[in-house]
């Protein structure tokens, strides 16, 4: 069952075409890594899925339900707002720059959305938060403000915050790019645990080691198009496309 | 980021605290001295017997607040001779000579000046308080995607920032009754309150808008991906973070208003400046400006200190 499916997705910023006919499928339980040069449109693709960017045209299906259908300059279909919100919340997002709430403690960062969006009982949200903070190794830091945490701890907290909404799929946009090299490992470790627990993940990353070990499929994106995709061994060892080859050679 | 190491901001903060303590201590000392009235007998002993003798039954005595005594003798209403004495710290001094004269003057003026200061401070506080409340809606309105609302809020801000406060005040008090008698505002304080509130709402709206827009875009994005509505995002995420950034410019605005209140002279409302000017013209001396300015300084130092503490309290998560 595909948790995410896009059909003929186009996105342009003014004259600049950033996504060109993207047809992405992410099946339940898959860990899909998107790699590619800077400016390829990887972030824009992720942000289009959860509506942080307004697509120019195309269809997006979430959990096999039509979420949005736009043709150039007009919205053809948009789900009812309660369904829209439910489908939107099936995607959790982790940003490159964490975007934690600086005025809330680690614990409050995690409980805020469950309490205010899901209207969960406080005690229930707190139980989930405690469990998740333990899972990402931050049980000790529950009462700290984000500014008192290291970059790696902040990103792990951001993962816990997204997981607290119990999404079906997690979107990661270069989650380790803003981190000092020695802190990358702890975040990737949490992500690997998450992958092993069966979470569906769509990860934009420059960490080729992670893509090789954890990904069930790797997509190479270039110039707004999904140029090549396949299992990690194929993309890293015997890429077919010339651009993929060049990219792989340049980074390994 | 660099604000995080507290050392760079602690120094002026400490200095401000020291200034406040010194000013408050000086004021407290003055008041304590002034109130230590000497016993009545100390005064009578001090007055020369010849003065009372010559006066006969045309002798009268006025005791002012703050232990200033005025005695006079003369026929009918014409005063032939007068002497002023001042009681400070249990001692009675003759004021007619030397440097005690200004001290006696200040003590004489103080009640009127404090009366004026009360108007100045209360008008500033309620005008800025209500103004800030209004300005939140103005700022959100101006940022709204709903064009008519955003245009209307923009026009309001443009008008009140683009015309002199003096004219706005004048218009509220004298102009509105001419448009329609139903708009007459008889209470001068109320008229001044309306004008200052409308005006400071416009200024604060721009302050609030700037503070909200200085919040990282990522905060809105994270809130959206977590499913928070726009109102929840504002209430739970953006506005709480803006408050700390708001405090310094709002403090600035408050201190500007505190001084702008002197414009209420134009509608003859007796604020501190108005009081000072009328004392100055009746006593034929500009000395009264010195205690008046000191009172202004004490007020601004006090409020700077309060706002400073507030800012610190809202910075705990930094
Ligand atoms: N908000 C925006 N306005 C205009 N251009 C943008 C915007 N966001 C991204 N772009 C452009 O879109 C292209 C793709 O950006 P992005 O999706 O961030 O690439 P990637 O994440 O693969 O590095 C880049 O050329 C970038 O300059
Ligand atoms: Mg990117």
C-alpha cells in the first residue's frame, strides 16, 4: 500500500521550474532516501507533500486517498478540511534547522501538539512524551530548554516531537546537515532505530553511509526530476544514468 | 546567539540598578527630612520677639505642608513684613537669607508637582496599556491576507503615525464637538486618554508587527506540520516568543509617551509640565524646572528598571 503517491507533480517559483513531472511512490514500511546535488529540488519535493509549498500542478495521494489535485492556476480538488488535517498529520516532518520551540522545554515541545491539536488528555500526552524522550535518549533532558541542548540532542528532540503526533510516515530534510560531524552519528542512530521499528521514512540526505545501510530504495534527483531510482547497491555500485554516476563519483 | 553570554548585557543593567537605587535613596532622604517636622515650640522660640511685639494683633501664621512656616504682620491685607521658616530634621531655619530659600520653595511646590506627576504617570500607563492591547489586533490585522482588513489597519497606522500627536489631541478635545455635539468629551483626562491610546496603538502595532516578523519562518512551518491552526500558532508559539523582543521597544514607546503627555497643556490638563509652567509663571522663577526634571528622571528610571526586570523574566529560556 502506498502511503505517498504523486502524479505529474510540477512546482515553479516564478520562472524557475523546480519540480518537473515528479512521480514519487513510497510504500508502507519503506525507507526511501533522496540524494542529489544542491538545488535539485529535494527540499521542495518534501515541502510540497505537506503543503509548506503550494504546488503548481499535479496530484498528491496520501494513504491512497486523494489529498490534492491542482492544475495550473486552479485547484481542482481539495479534501474536506477534517480529512485534509488527518492526512496532513499522517506526515511528520524533521527540518534541517530543527525548528524547535525555544520558549518550551524539551518535554513541552513534545506534548504541545498532542494536547492542542489531538486534544489528547494531558496525562496521556505526557506518558507518550516520556516514552519518546527515552527512545531518543533524552529522558534526562526533559526539563531543559532547547538552547541548552547540543545540536544532536536538538535534532533528536525534533524527531521525538514529530513522532508524538503518531504519523504514518516521517519526512526528513537533511536532518544532519546542520550538525557538527561528531554529532551526526547519534541522530542517524535514532533514525536507524526508527527504520528498524518499521516506520515509513522519506529521507533527503547527504549521508551516503546511512542511505546504503538503512534505505530500502534510493532516488537520485537532479534538475527537478527523479533521474534514477533503485536499491542502494544498484545506485551506488552500478548507476545507469550519467548524472548519477558523476554525482556518486564526486561524493565517494 | 551572542546575546547568550550574559556578560555583555549585564553591565548596563547593573548600572541602571545603581542609578535607580541612588535616585530612590535621594528621594527617600528628602522626603524623610521634610517630614521630620520640628515641634511647634521650636518655631515660636525661633521667631524674634520684636517681630511679634511690633505685630501686635496683626500677626498671622501659615503653616504649609512639608514644614514650611510663613509668618506675617501688617495692617489689614497689606503685609508689612513677612518671615519664612523651614523645619528640617527637627531644626527650624530662617529662610529669608541664603540657600534655604530654594529648599523652602521646592518643598512648597512639591505637592502641586506630585499632583501633576500623578496625572502624567497614570495617563501614560493606561494609554500605553490599552494601546498595546489594541495594537495586537492592529498588527495581526495588517498582516492578514484579507485585503480590506489589512488595508484598513494600514490606513489607521499611517494616519496616526503621519500626523502630529498635538493635532490629534487638539482634534479629539476641540474638533469632535464641532463635528457633532454628541462627540463632546467633557473630561480632559478622558480626551487625553483617547488621543494618546489611539496614537500609541499605531506605534505599538508597528513594533509588534516587526517583532512577529522577526520570528524565524521555521517556527510557522514546524507549527503547520504539527497541525496547529493559525490562531494556535500565534497564541502558543509566536506571540510568547515575541514578548521578550517587544519589551525594549515598548519600554521606549512608554518613555516617549511619558514625555509626550506634556502636550496635554494644550487642553489645560494639569500634568507635571503644566503644573511646572504655572508655578513658574506665578512665582516668577524658572527654578521650579529643576525639581520637575528630577521628578521626570525618577519616573523614567523607575520604569526603565521595571521593564528591564520584565525582559529578564521573559528571557529565561535563552
Ligand atoms: N521560496 C523560494 N523562492 C524561490 N526559489 C526557491 C525557493 N525555494 C527554493 N527555491 C529554488 O528552488 C531550487 C530548488 O531548491 P531546493 O528544493 O531547496 O533544493 P535542494 O533541497 O535539492 O537543495 C533552488 O534553485 C532554489 O534556489
Ligand atoms: Mg534542501
